[in-house]
């Protein structure tokens, strides 16, 4: 499962914090040892202050030691479970530095519990596969009723799912988890080992115990699951973490003496330590969610009219889905979620809209086959056990009251129909997020299938929009509330709704078609076209030139773990190449050193499976010759990680060489090309009517933005500061916020294109209404200043600057005034100075051109 850009950045942030946390823990341990007192250094806070700018809220575990904890703020549809399993791997490698142990995965509802359990137990599911790869197949998924042993914990990564009420000791009916029970005796000293009990209680004073110190047998520790968790120092994954902030829940979780707590939440509490904050705009840019959201508010008082309108929309979407499948081969079956007022078997009638009323209307009036309709309630669950994504599944309508508010993960849901009485309080807020996930986590390119739809009736317009926006906020998508379109069927449309087109500022209209920027192009016959990463660079890599020799000296450390691993082999299907056959355990305590298994994990970097096999085979032979088969097998996960890193590194190195050689051979150029293969700055911009325009920090209108209207939602706080600073520069003529994935991009020797943040120009020395130079600027956060991505972009921009100097506009026959372009990367700690240097100004407030 390929990570999205924002997901990879999030994991990089987590990795950086965990590395720093581990360093500070060592410092803390040393200080505690010297002082003979635990907890001398608040190492989680020290690490936090090195990485994160926001204040840290310290917590302590059940034995009084500092407890590292952080939150991943992930909006609906952002892949929180995928990030969770990736984070578990990072915690094990960067912080705990072992692949075994206990993970306590705490969830708030039965729906989420069943969904997560099913995903983690399914060995074909990407989440489980990632855990298996990270642990060498040594993953065990358990529930609280299952038993496990110290050997299970020692030899495996054990993930124990637990419902939040079970973790809250205050709730009487769930005290069972803390009661003395059979099955966990092996974790504790024998009953007659009085000193053993005493020693364990000194290490973990918060263990539940019988008796008194003065008694004949002293204090006897209860052999409960709760006590077992306390001595294992689990990593806690807290799903929907904002629901666990009652005093009882927090104390119970801390009392498990965890080594670290990771919260997952779309809307964290104020007390959460937010390490990663993913914005809705990032999901939208990656095509993860269906936006725009279209809301149709029927004026008819008859709920059946609303239901029919939504059925018609769903049918239309299915026709689009069939067209999409014919062109792409990907199956989508649009589903309509319907919220009724009652679902109980004894609640039909009494003027409330019942689920059975809705089903009856769909069958008898709308002509929907019975097998296409399902009811989901506490009493009736027609979708239990069904794979809603399967082409053989007939379900197209799901009727519920509120059973889909949480844990719903079917991206085929496109239409939400609200049939609750307009005057009653409904759960529209919670249901909005159920239709936002995009199938396959990417846009289809078919407009209708890339958006979502809500139908309701006789709701007050202003109140309806507030509720929808609140729904977005409850899903962690508050920054996208402007992307709601009120269709208002059977109502007159408000002039504030929909889109509007904004044009260049009047003093800049003369530049329409003249702001041209160079791109990397390749010779194609007698013409030039834009460079394609796959067709022009990766396809030319000769992997025989890849150098994996450094892996021969890869340091390995022996382990005594008993490992479990996938057994895989070559597939009879040449297109599939590799397939999984099953699991096996080795008696000698190591993994089977399977070359095909290793090769399978190199395919992301090396597209040729046969070559991947050869590289895996050669690396295996070299390592075995030096370390022996048992040692290599025991460290197979580490070997695979290093091989994958090296494959990516070699791919970048060889791609870079090809890139440079094409430039030397004049097969590739960096220049301006007229027509579809070049880039001309747009002269019109479509924005939402409900968008707010960015203003200066003193609330005065912008004066030097290329367009009159600049949507504020396109800017984060740093980018706002840059824009405001540009507005104050004396020698600036105009500036533009380049829109990622839409505007100007530079394709280098890596897969992802570079979308600079800002484009601005310097006033001409000859004419203050003209410009001679254009600056293309990428901004970087201070913590990213020296990372690999920044180094790559810096090198790429060096080529751009060198090549831009060698070729002017007049060289390619354009009858325009000669202008130059400069590419720059600036970081948070230097951007003000750098911008001033670029424009050679002193930072004085400029005189508006309109004057």
C-alpha cells in the first residue's frame, strides 16, 4: 500500500520524535542511576521541546514514571489505521528497539472493535501484512478473553484489542479484567514465593494484591489480565483518543504502566499532545475524500420525494460507475445511506419514519429489488458479514438510525439521505463523514464519482449549513468547510453559493500570456514535450549498474527469538510473479531465509521482479557467507529494510545520472515551450463563492497579489507570513501562491514533481510597471532544512538556475521581452532575509501601483 505524501511526512515527524525521545531516555536513565532516584529528567518533555513548538502536557504512569504520549490528528478518511500500524513499527525500531512485546489497542465502540479486529486478523489485509513484514511473520492478534504466555510475548508482537469500557476501571461491570483469574499465573511468582511477590510489588506498586504485609503469606498479587498488562509495559494505541479523557479512563490507561501512548483522533481534546496535524486540504489534494459535498434541501413536506430524489441520484452515479469500470477495470457500486427516525420492531407508526416504511417505499414505489436494500440497527443487521466491496454483493441502500456514526469504512457510500423530521434534532453532524471516503483513496477523474451528496427536506437553510460545517469539523475537516455546495433543489439559489471566476488584477492584465516559466522537456521527433518520469527516466535505468556491494558489510546481531515467517514462492502466473503460500515456524529459532520473500519487498524500488530476485539472492549469499544462515534469518527484517533503502538510493543515483546525461547530450532541455508542453501562468482563477480572501495582517486588502481575490484556505500560517512580507517589499511587482497539483511544477529525476510555493517578480529597473526577473520559491520548515527531500530540491533548483541562465526567451523565438528566472529554497529561519536579498530591497512599504 503506497503511502500518500502527507502520510510519509507524518511518519517522518514521528520517527524524528522517537529518535529524540530515545536519546533523552538514555540521558534520563544515566541521571537517575547517578542520583539513585528515578525520574530525574522529564525526558518526554525534553524531546518534545526539541521537535515540536507547542507546549507539552506531562503525564506519569501508574508507578510514577514519566509517560511519553502523543497524538496523531487524522481527519476522516485519512488512513488512521494504516498510520497506526506504521507507527507501531517505528516505535519498535526507533524506541523500544525490538520487534516483540505487547501492544494494547483500545477502541471505543463495538463497530470499530469488530472492524479493526477483522482487518488485523486477516492475513491478506495490508494492515496485517505490514505487521507481519515488520515482525517477520511473528504477529498474534488477541481479544481480552484469549490467554497468552510469557513466551508468546517474548517471541511475538502481541496485539491485544480492548474496548474502552473494559479499560475503565470505574465501570463496575468491567472490573472483571482486574479480577484474579486463571490463565496468567505464569507471569507471576508461585503463591508460596513470598519474596518473589514482594520484589515484583516493589517494581510495580500499583499491582492489585490480596492480604497484608504482616500476614503469613504477605501480599499475594492477583493473577489478573489487568495486572499482567501492568508488568508488560505495553504500547497503547488509543483509537478515537478524544473519547478517553474522562478521569477514570485516563487513570486506568496510565495505570497499565505503558511504555508509550499514541492517540488517534480527528478532533483531539485540548489536553492532547498533537505531534502530527493532518489537514483536510492535504487529504483533498491526494484525492482521498469526495469533495465537493453537494447538499440538496427539498422544499416538499413529503419525505418520499426526498427519498426518490436520492434514489435517482444513486442510479445516475451507478451508470457513471459502469462507464468508469469499462474504461479503467475498477469496480464501484454507489451506495445510498438513509437515516430513518425509528428502527425498532415495535416502533412503526406514530407519525415517525420507520426503516420498514423506507424499505417498503423503495421496493413498491421506486422499484428497487429487495436484495438491494439492507437495514442496519441494534436489532437487525442485514450487512453483518457481507463484503460490501465485492461485485457479487447486491446492497445499494442501507437504512439506519445512527448505527453508522462510527467505524464505518465503506468508500462506496456516495449519497446520504436524511429523513428525520425537520423540526427534530438529528444526527446529520455525525453522519456526514460516512460518505466522504474516496474509493481506492484516489480520484477517478469522473467528476460525479469524485464528489458526495446529501439529500434532506425542509431544513432551514442557515441551520442546515451550520450543521454540515459542524459535521466537517467533527471529522477533523474544519479547514474544508468552504467546499460545501448547497444545491437547494426546488429552492432559489443564493448568490453566495457555487463558484466564481476571478481575473488578474487590472494593472497586471497586460501580462496575460506573458508570464512563462521553463520546464524540463525532451526531444520527441522534431518537437519537444514534457519529461515523463516513467517513460523517459526510470525506463532507461540499467540495474546491472546498481551497486549493492556495501550490504556485504551490513552489521548483524544474533538473536535467540523463535520466529514465524511467510513461506512464498514464484507464482505460476508470470504476471503475478510472486505469491504467498502460508506460514511456518522453524525449530532452530530463525526464519526461513527465502530469497523470493526478500525479492517481493524490493519490487517497490526495482520494477523488474527477476532482477529483484537476483539482487536478493546475491545479498543473501554474501551475508550468509559472513554471518551464517541463522544470524541472517534472525535479522531478516533488518536485512529487508536495508535492501529496500539501498534499492531506493540506487534508483535515485542512477536516475540522476540519466537525467544529467540527457542534459549533456541535449536530449533534454530546461526551457519555455509554447502550447500544451510548456507552462503559462493562468489568467483566471476559480474560487468558492463562500471563500474568504486573504488580507494583509492589518486587515487591509492585498495590493500586489497577481489576482484580486486570493482564497485564504490555500495558506498555512507560515505561508500567510510570507505573503504579508512580500506585500511590504519595495521592489516587488506581483506575487502568486502556486497551487500544488494544479499549477507550475518541475519534474526532476525523482517520481514526485516539485510544486514551488510562491512565484513573484521584481520591478524592472527601466519601467516600474514591468518586470525583468521572476523568482520561483519553495519554503521549508526549519525541521526539514537538512532532510533528504530538501537536499534533492536544492540540487534540482541548482540545475534549473544554471540552465535558465544559459537560455533566454529570445533563444526559442518568442517575441517577448527578455526576462530571467531564479529558483530558490528558503527555510523558516531565513526567509525574511532571503526574500529581501532576492529583491535587493530594504523592506520599506511599497507605493501601490494604482497610485
